[in-house]
C-alpha cells in the first residue's frame, strides 16, 4: 500500500466516508502500514499480545498523530512514550480523546480501562524524586499492558528503614522493577528482600561521576543479589515490557 | 557458634560419632555457619527455595571442601561455580562423591537427580563455540535448581538459518537465556522470535574492540527487542538464577 | 591566486563579462582555489574521479554558497553534506538552481541526472526509522557518485522475517551498506546473508548505554561476520564513498 | 549425524576402509559436521566460495587437528589462524602434511598452490616491525583465498619518503590493506595516495596511551581520507576476507 | 589592597585624577591585584618574561574589561584568549583601543607592534579548515609573545603532496606547532620531516569516534615520531607558550 | 649522608660496634635516609605523628629489609603494606622479630603493643569474603596507628538484616570504614545508619562490568548518603590513615 | 497525610488560621511530609543533627518554595543548593525573607546567625577562579551547618609560593576542604602541608582532557598524600557535610 | 641489498676479512639495512644528528644483537631501550663490549664517553621511587645523546619542601623533564617554579584509579602550568629525545 493510498484511506475515514470497520478490513490485509514517518506494524498485537508502542522522543506532534491515526484505523490502542514536553499540547489538540500522563511522559489513545491480564502485581520501587519520571513510565506502561501495579517511591538505600517498611509490599509482588540513579544500589537491597525476579532500571539521574547513568548501570550489573537483571539506562518502558511477560506466565 | 565448635562438630560427623540428623539439628538453630574462609548461610534454602551456591573462583580446593562440608553437615546440597581447572582434581579427591562438570566449571554434591519444580523449559541458546563454558554454566545451574533445560549451541546471527531452525525450540520454552560474546547480537534476534522473557548474558569472548565483553554488554543493553534484560559479563549463574525464579511463577 | 583576484573573477562571471569556459581556463591552471572559508581542491575530480564534497556541518549558508560558486566556476558539480536545517533555506535562496534533499541533509548543484558508472547496485539497508537520515545520506551520495542504489529501510534484526524478505534484494547488490544504531546488530545478520562486502555504519541513534553510537560501533567492529568493515559513527558519506570505489572495480 | 557416527567414519577413513570420495559423499548430505569441539560448516565453501577458516586462538593442537580432520574428510582445505606458538609443534606432528607460517601464525592443510581467482593484486602495507604478525596474517590468508598479494613493510608515516616510494606499488593494487598500531595514521596517508578502497587494520602494538589498540582504532575510524573502512584490532584475517570479496568483483 | 581601594584607584585613573605613572607606582608594590572576578598577578611579566594572559571563556565582557583595566593600570599589556563570540562586541565597546582577532578568538590591549625576541621562526601547521580557530589562537599568541610566526593551513595528511610542499617552510622553523583534529596524524608526519621539536595540539574537531578530540589526543601521544610532545585538546595557547620558551633558548 | 656512609653505619650496628642510641643520634640529624632503593623520611613520625609506612608491592624481601633496617636504626617502628606473598618468607627470615599478618598482607617491626591514642573506635565493615584482604589491611594499619578497631565482615547489602544487626556496633564507632567490591553499595546503606564520617574503600573484587573496581568506585562517589568520602580502589591503608587522623581529633 | 491534607494545613497557616506551633505539632507526628514534588524528611534534623538540604538543580522556583514551606511549617530551617540562576529571582519573590548566595548558588531560609557548634575551623582552599562556585557552596553550607570557615582562594599549585603563604591558615584548621579542577593537584600538596584530614573536591572546570572533571577526580583518588579522601565532582555540599561531621568530633 | 648480501658482508667483518672502514663505505650507499627482524635506518644519524635507537621490548637478545651488529657495521653507536630483564644476560654475552644500565633498562654499544653537544643541562625530576626506571631511561638516553643531565629523585608534591630545595637545580636547567605516576601533579608544580619548557612523562606507576597511567596522563595534559607539554605514558625515551632537540637550539 503506497503512502498516497494510505493518505486517501485516512482522509476517507476522517470525512466519514469509510467506517472504521471497513477501513480495518482493508488494513488488516497488510502486514505493515507505511506512514510518512515510519512503517508501523499493525499485526504486532496479534503476534505478541501487546499493543504497538511508539517511541516519542525526537518526534513532532504531527508525526505522532499520524502514526496514532494509522494504528487507530487498524483498531489498535496507541501508547506513546518519551513525549517531549513541547510536543504534548499539540498532540492533545490533535487527538483530544487521548490521555496524557505528564509525570511518565506517556500518551494513551485507547479504552479508559485496560483489562487486567497479568496474574499478580508488579511492584515499581524507586530511589529518589528525580527517578520518578522513569518509574512513572514503567508504571504507566505496565498498567496499559494489563497489569496491577504498586508504586513505591522515595525509598533510597540511605534511608533503609523506609525501604524495610516497603518490604511487605515488595514481597507481595510477582515481579519487581527497581529504579535508581546515582550509585544504583536499590536493586541489590531489594533483591535481598524478595524471592522474585527484580528488573533493575538505572537512571541518568546524578552528576559528576554518575557519567549519565554509567555508575548506576555498572552497579546494577555487578549486583551481589543474584535475582537481578538489568535494562538500559532510563528504560522504564523496557522494564515494564519484561515484567509484563513475566507476570503473564 | 565459634569456629572451634564447628570444627569439632564436623570432626564428629567425619568420625561417625554424630549422625547427619543430629548434626543438622544442631546446625539448624544457627542462622549462619562460620568456616575459616566464609560465613555460610545455611538457612538460605528455606528462605529462597534454592541451595547455597559457592563462587569457586579464587578459592583453593581446601577452602571449597571446607565450605562444602559445612553445607553437607547442614543437610544441604552444594553447588560450586567457576572452579579453577587447577583446583578440580584436588576437590574431587577431597569429595569423591561429588560430580564435576568440566565444560561448565561446576561441582555438585547432592542427589544425582534433582526434582523438577520449574513449570516449563528454560532454553539456553549460545552463539559461538567459545561461548560454551558460560552457556554450560547456565545449563548446569538451571538443572541443579530443578528446571528442564534445552541447550542450543553454535547458532550465531551470521548464520541466521540455523538460528531460525532453532526457533520452534525457543518458542517452546517458558524463558530463554541467550549467551553471546563478540557483538552480542543474539538476544536481539532471539527476542524478536519469541514472546517470552529473554535473559541476555554477554561473554568476554572476543578480542580487540570487544574490550573484555564490553561490546557485547552494551549491545545487549541497547537491544531493539523489548523483552531482553541483561546480567553481568560471563554471568551464566545469574542468568540461570533469574530464569529459575521466572520459571517457578 | 589571491582572494581578491578570485573575487573579481567570480564577479565577472556573475555579471556575464566572462563566460564559464574562459573562467574555467583560468582556474584550471590552479591546483587549488582559495575562498575565504576554505582552500578548495578543483583538481580532485580529475585525480579521484569523484566530485569535491563539502562538509556542511558548522558552515553558514554564505560560506557554503561561496565554496559552491568557486567549484561551479571551475566547472565542477557540488555536493554538500550535513547541512544544518537552519542553513538550508538561505542556501536555496542563494543557489536556487540547487536541489535540497532534506531527508539526507544533502545539497546538490549539478546536472539533474548523473551518469551511472558503477557496475552494479549498491544496497543501503537500515534498521530503525531514526537511522533514516544516515541511510539517506548514503543513498543520496552514492547516487550523485553515479551508482544505482536500492534502499531497504526499517528492517531491524528483532523483526528477522522482514530482513529475510529483503535478502534477495541484498544478494542482488554488488556491495551492501548496513546502517544501524542501538546495538548495531544489522551488519552481522546481513553479512551472513550475502557473499559481498558489507560496509557497516553505526549511528548515534539510541540513549543510555548506546553512549552516542559507541555500542553500535563496538558491535560492528566485533561482528562475527567476516565480510564486514566499518566507518565512523553517522558517516553515511564515507560508506557511500567506499561503496562507490568498490562498485567501480 | 551423531558424534559417534562421525568418529567411526573418520576411523574408517584413517584405516583406509573408506576412501575419501565415499566419505565425502556421506558427509555431503550433512549441512554441518559436529566435532567434540565445534559444529563445522562443510557447505560454506559452496555457499561463500571460500574455505572454512578455524580461529585457532585458545584451541589445543588436539582440538584443531580434530576439526581439520573433519574438514579434510569433507574434501575441504583447512586454514587455521592465530595458532598459539605452544600449539604449533604438536599440530605439525599430528598433521605433518600441513604448512605452518610462523610469522603469520597460520596453518594450512591443502594444495600447495592455490589457484588465483582474484582479478588484481591486494597490497598489504604495514607501519612498524611490530605490526608484521598482523600484516603476515592478512597476506597469508589473502594468498590462500586465491589472491596475488604484494607486501610492503616498515613504511610508517614518520618516514614519509619510504611510503612515497611505495606509492606506485600501492596504486597498482586493486584494493589495499593498511596495518598499523600506535597512532594508526598509515591508512589516512595511504588513502590519499590511492583511488582504491583501503581496509584499515589497527593493531594492539604500542604501550601507554595506545590502550591496547584503541588509539589506532579511533584514529582510523576518524580518518580524513574518505576511502578508508576499518576492521577490528589485530584482525588481519577479516581484512583479507573483505579484500578478497572486493578483489573478486 | 582591598577591592574598594583598587576600585577607588581605578576611578581616580579614569577621572584623570591620578596619572598612570603614579598609579603604577602604587600597584607595583603589590604582588597581586584583586578584582571582583579574579586575583591578577601583575608581577608575572617580570618573573616569567611574558604578559599575563586572561582565559576569556565563561567570562562576561564586563569581567574581562575589569581585569584588563587592572592590568593596564599596572602598565602591562593584556592578552585575552577564548573570547565568547557574544562577549566580543561589548568588550570592544568597553575597550575601544583593543584589537580583536575573531579567527583566533583573541583580544589584545597593548602596543600595536610587539618586539620580536624569539630567535627563530615558529611554524604553525594545521590540517583542516575546522582546525583553524585553534591554529589562529596559537599564531596570535605566539606573535604577541614576540615571535615570528609562519602559518601553514589546510595541509592534512590525506593530501600528502601539499604537506611535502610545506616541508621547506617547516624545516626553516626553529620549533613547529602541529594542529589537527579527527585522527590527529599530522604531527607524526611533520615530526618525520623536521629535526626540531614538534608541539602537537589535538583539536575537538570531528564527530563520532573522535569523541571530542580523544582520538586525536591518543594518536598524538602514541606518535611514532620521537620529537613530538603534546598539549591539551584545543590548547593553542599552551602550544604557543611552550614554543615561545623554546624559541627564546 | 651518602649511601656508603649509611651502609657503613648500618654495618656497625649489625656488628654491634655501634649501639642503637648512638646510631640514632647520628641519623637524627639527617632529614632523610637514603637507602639503595628509596629515600626514607625518618622525621615523618615527628612531623605527622605516624610511623613511616613502606608500600611493599613490587619490592623484594631484600629491599624491604634494607629500608626496615634504616628505619629501625632511626628508632622507628616499621609498617609494610601489600607484601607480595612470595616475599613474605624471606622477609621473616631476614627480620625474624617482625610480625606478618597474612590476611592483611602487612609486616610489622615494632613494639608488640601499640599505645591507643585514638579517642574512639574505628569500625571496619566489609561486604563479601573476597573483600577481606582490603578490610584486614585497614584493620591492621589502624591498630598499628594506635586505634581501637572493630571488624564487621560479610555484611553485604543483599542480606540487609545482617547489616542491620551490625548497626549498633557501627553507631558506637567514631568513624566508619566501609569496604566493598562489586556494586559497592555498602557505604550508602552504612552512611544512612550512622551520623559519623564514613570512609568508603572500593575493592577490585568482581568480574565483567566491575572493570577492576570501577563500578564500586563510581557507585561510592555518587552515593546518596552525604557522609561518605572515598579513597582509591583497594586502598585500605589510605582509609585507615584518614580514619586515624579523624579519630585523633 | 495525604497531599490535600497538607495543602489545607499550609493554607491555614498562610491565612493565619493555624499558628506555627499548632501546625508543628500536627506535622511532628509524621515521619515524612509529602509535597507534590518530594517526600520531605522532617525528622532528619533530630536524627542527624543537621537541617534537611534541598538539591535545587532541575527544580523550579515553585517546587522549591513548596518544599521550603513544608519544612518551615515543620519548624526547620531550609538550605537549598545548586539553584539554577533562572530560578533565583522567582524564589526570592516567593520567599522574600530568604537569603540568596549567588556565588555559592545557595538559598537559606532560617535564622540570620547559626550557632557555631563545630569545635574548630574548616579551611576551604581552592585553586582557580573558575573553582569558586564549588568552593563557595562548601563554605556556605559549612557555615549554615554551624562551623567557622576560612576561605583561601586562587592558590593553585603552579604558584606554589602563594599556597605556602596559606600554609599557616591551613594548619590552623581542624579539617581542610581542597577544591580544584583541571589536573586536581591541590589536595596532594595541601595534604603534605597539614596533619589533618583533607577532603578533596574535584570540579568540572577545564576542557579537553579534563573530560568533565574526570582528570581531577582520578588525580585526587590516586593522590600520593595519604590523608586525602574524595567526594564527587563539584560536590561542595558533600565535602561540607563530611567536614561538619569531622569538626563535631 | 639483499639479506644474503648483508649477511655475507657481516660475516666478512666478523672474520676480519673486511675492515670497518671498507664495510662502512659499502653500507653508506644504502639508505636502509635490512636485517631479518627489521629494516634499520643507517642514515638517520646524518639526517637527525642522533643515533638510531632500538626499542628492545618484545625483542629477544638474538634479534637485538643482530640489529646492533648491523648498526655497528655501519659505524654507528647503538642504544637499546626497554630491554626485558630476561634478555639482558644473553645480550651482554653476545655483545660483551656493551654497557647495560639495569636501572634504566638501557644497553649501549659505542664510545664510553659521548661528546656533550647540548648547550645547557637537562634536569630530570621524578616523584616516587617507583618512577625511577622511567626517570633513569630519560637520563641514560639524554646522556647518550650528548647532554649534561641532572637527576633529582623522590621529590613528590606531597613533600613540597624537598621539591622547593630542588628548585635552584631545576632553574639552572635549560629544559626540565618531570616524571610522575599516581596523580601526576609534579609537572604542574615544577612548571610554576621554572621559566623553561617542562616535558612531562606520566608513568604507569599506581593502582586502582590510576588505570595504568591514565590518571597521571590526564592530569599532566590539563596542567594549570602553561609551560608543560606531555609525552606518552612511561616514555622516558621520548622525553629525552625532545629535550635533546630543545637543548641543542
């Protein structure tokens, strides 16, 4: 399907000349949908059981809206991560029915309530207030992926008693996401408190010898707790993705 | 319990003056057992449902045997990883009832058959022949932790057809461990083939710009597949540990 | 030839007092042309069989226009790479007969059609949408250097089936350029699919542990495919240059 | 084909009970041959037009001999690179008909003369005497791959006149391999002298700020000559491989 | 001398109530002059035979003017390096008798002609046009420090013949400053051409694997030419300083 | 005092021709004592109130014995750190009255009991068994410097309850030294438990992404606990030195 | 206490409906106070004897004011560090009774005079004028923490006589903070001059090979003076914190 | 001249059939002499005024002896640096008339006294005893290159008074070489004490955060003293080479 064909089909839908069902039929025969900005994989939901997620960083509101329209036309919900603060207002104007989670820099276009399919709870624990955006990305994504999520914030290792108070909530979870910048010690302590897989997310929070998250990343990779695995710096989305797969087992 | 007390108790067991059951009773009241080389945590099996694992690297056969005796006296099986090739013969002489897995550098002192408690299969896929020791460590540990394991070796990404032939076996697994050195691209391709969590293990295999496994590590952390999380370089044990926890869910 | 002399000669050409042929004669005696911003090598086309290429990054529209005028006066086509988005409109106003390729950040002043002198096709394959600017730079440069080019985009290794669909097109090429950021695994898989030289271009696309393209760079240098060589991060131009030389053999 | 079956087949060949042709027939039906140390790809020669090459580093003479026997049984020549000095005598005892190139750390088991199929000459130019092992690896591999090779040694950039004397030989080549440690400047100068692709090989030669070849590697990647692409540190084999593919075009 | 005292003294000079000679007398008794922004060392010229040089980067035009006034009041010439482009106009308005060298980002307040005290010529050779600002800083500083300077630009190693044409000028110098970014190979080649000390200045010019000048820096430190020593990245001033001391011997 | 003079003086002492007191008198007039291997500062004890400490790494038993003799002749106790295991027996043979602490790699030649001059206790807490040599170096040095020391070992952050059990002992200390390899998280947790200065010592214990202690070092420098300062990797001596100065305040 | 409850309580205080004492009572029962931006620990002053310090970097004036109000409502003084220059005016408008220390980027809301509880003087010595902001942060924080502070600026090691002139002041201190960027050599020289603990603060001042403070950081960690410990790059606050704890002993 | 011809010529000289003068004549017509291990440049002495220097590291005694014989046959003195301790005895047996400087790892075959042609003294100042081998290499090379050399050892910056005592000797020199490992601060302080060029040599002495000399290297490159330039880590030879050129001006 050429771009022009797609554009015309979308125009028809926007003008009401083609109803969603009919458009969906036509799109469903395609393995991919090409938009000017990206080739969007509309069959992914079927293949992986998870909606397509758009990485919003570096994309304009127009580009995101275009991709979202293609996905909606294919009957899919849309989740956009890492939305630049500057792009959010225009995006909401373009797609007013969407929900914008400023704290997690997420945009959602889909049913207000997502059915819970995860078998247990995912706990998302974070160290400092500056780690919150990454934690909130993980929380928002995990919720949109059909999980119950328990957020536990501001429980860094230098205030160990607050972390210990959170231990029951951590132990009640089926899988834990631990988010921390600076020295990134949180997953090691959390890993010792629970018998579940801990997915560690280093953040770029810090300065000087944190070297953009390198200190936290190395710390988590060399954790003395054996139940810890690690995703990329600031990759709250990836942690939620892995946790979702684990929580569906 | 002081070292001397422990030493005397072990002497009694060795001389047959104290049977295992009685010794176990006495040890069971202790949270830890102190040997000259290390404080061994005998309650861990109860707390985490997994046996204590001894990191053998840098330890002499004598030190390992001593720790193993303490664990056996506490009625626990013993799993030792990263045994130095030079230490293996002496270790087998000291503990002839143990099993030594040369390929995985593992030593096991416990029941010949471990009951399978993992709910599905763990697939361990590795890229090149030089990655085998790390893959075998993961396989051996996962088996001793009560999992069914499927090993798939020599399926690097530059020979993509062999990897595709392995896809059904990968898809049949509940969780996948992907082991690779050099550029570490295997987890990305595997991650695209399966809907399960993929635990990536970079190895120090390579030379030049591999910088001791750094290339593979960074490649896995920045994987374009979202279902990948990463453990430390050469950490086959850690991958098996996380996979075991996931496989018990 | 002093700057003033050059300036006056260019003035004459602009006012029509000197025709191109005569100006060319005079310039042809010079090994180099000095403009205020750079010494331009007008004999390069003869020596290397390729037009002079101007690296546009950090240059103002005025500086580029000045260099372009000198080259045109010498009868040479002009290719400018890495044009800053801000400089493009002014450059097009200054040289309205030029063509601007926004996607590849290229500017061309020369014949609309370049004669094809390359013996086969150069395939340019790229992984993600964010890698497109670098891929388009490679495509645009290779075309202006007289090659047939086949572009294959959005075929990352985590979606291996799309890459396999592209295999026939890759195998039909005489030389392949593989462009990828993040973990940079694409050249390894492509290298296993073709029997031709693969020129790998790491891109700075990514975040966190990608460290500005370092992850992709190291991954490509340690590729397990033996037919891969590598150019600098984001250096689509260099890849096209090498591929052009190979394609003329 | 199980290991045991392979072992028995090889035994038959060694005892003269099975002639090469018959064994070859049986092996030809297999896509791969499994030896205890590695899965050897016997069809590669057909697929890529190049013999299987064994990376000898870290392998014992026994392991190499075993793989070589499998390849010979499949009617293939055998080329082994990076042979540890300690392994060479035993390898020659095990396979006395082989040739050992000490300077290039290569072992060859095949016809004394390889037919030249490359269309032109590959020039291999190296900077210092300490770079010779890598240069000789490139030369030896390129010859066994059917190329005419011209070696030019000890022509570092600090003695520019010797390099200029080598310019005619460099210009006569169809593709150039430039090998250098320390600051790795040779490919930049060579790249300016020739209109052909230059494959740069950084070596780990140097001390201090050379950081195991990192200085040369970065220098070659940032070369101001546009016709340079780079392979891994000390990867003379890879350079010869790429040059062979280019020379066959 | 307190700041207030200095301020009042400067006020008197500005209002003409105190002539330069008298002010100088009073200042000459102080080892240092404190301005609000910095403690300025007015005796340095006597001690080292070179004027005080102000590092302009990060300083406002006001701060620079204030320091310059203090130095002028002490009878010293003023040389300011690394002036931010934004600060230059205000600085020239504040000190209209000064000279601003835009190419070298230098500001000079002192005699139009500086007596030549260096015994020979300092050659400053640079590789690419982007290296010019650093080369011009070196040239401007060396001239203000009383040297004859010969500038040779755009003579990178990939165009070796232009560099060889420059060889006589380089050999005529008493000390050579070689400025290059990217792979930083220029000092190695220059070092082989001359019998004089070569001071190498890596620049931050480049992208990707140049890592902000690191590639050039490492290349220069590992130069195969023995007569090369190195200063910090972009430190044209430091090179001129060292060259001046050498040229006075 | 020339080496020969020193040698003769030491000979006299060894032969009993000169008693310690007399030799001391003569040495006391010298600011330094030159031995063939090093210039030893005999006045340091007076100036800093601490004995001279010899860094034993890379020194032979003979060199250490020679320096020790010079110090003893000057009436000073001798403390040697980082003694190579191979050098210890010869050192004890040469100086049989010395004490060798194998765990801490320390050698002591002085009074069996050192007077306690520190005002409180220094707690030395370490994470894993592999960190013990560094912890023992800190303990041994601190004791010889006149401190009461409390050692707390094997209390890593992944077993937080054991660390919490150690909290009263940590809080009773006047200053704490925290020793840890791997991710180096111990000082952050300890820092939150005490109101005292915590001196963090990263160790080179670990593998892979620990990069020889870099992970622990960066982690400690970016600690979220504000009462932490850091010394070099494996520098148990330095930590004891700083703690001693603090404990004397 | 929910956010709304806190908001209403603060509203009451602002409107005068609730006096400070009563509000304090209610707040005192909470271990923490939640504001929209952060969970503020109001008991810290009691536990550690030091006021809560807010890290201002990346926070808006509104967020800081909100946190400050919560702390003031809890009867605590407020110290904010690293205030963005852009945020300062709005912060002063919002909290006009506060004091802003522009040089140290600090904001203080509390008693004009803080009682001196430190037993001696803390000397803060810095190398260059560009290191002043970090030195002033250390000075300002140390004063607000109840210490007498002696500031010694512009005493870099290349002007050793000025540093020696400062030696008496350094020796009079109970603990020294040494702040330096570039090569970071100051703590080594200072450490040799005093018998007290020296807390070294590397700064990000410098360019090129300073790599954002890495050069100074590594230099300080490898200092040949044994009485030096190190905090993170630019961490004047941390140095003051440690020095305060030491000065209270 | 082919190797065989050279071999025969050397044989003749050894057997006394050809006297040195005649052999020299024949060799003098060659630009280079090829030995099995290296191409030796016999004209260098004429071109650069300095003898050929052989880098001994990694060379066997036989290889060195062979090169030395070629140089002696050409009438040149021979200086070998970085001789492996293991190679020295065999080298002295092969060339008994040579002198071996163990401290500096140098071997010299030439006149016992070298004429002094340097105009002044070169001061070589080093920080710690472990830096001595590099300092002695610099001293030995500088002497053999015809300089008066003043060695000043064990004058690190943490003992500033000893360094100040050395100031007169440093100021009397025409050029200074400053050798230091660890934090590498010595050149900065020395640079402030003298008005001469200071050539800084970082050494690999240190551990942990010294990272093989990186800390010292970065420190010297970012020195706050402007008269400092830097050579590679441990490159005592290079420093002596540059200092010699400077001292001849």
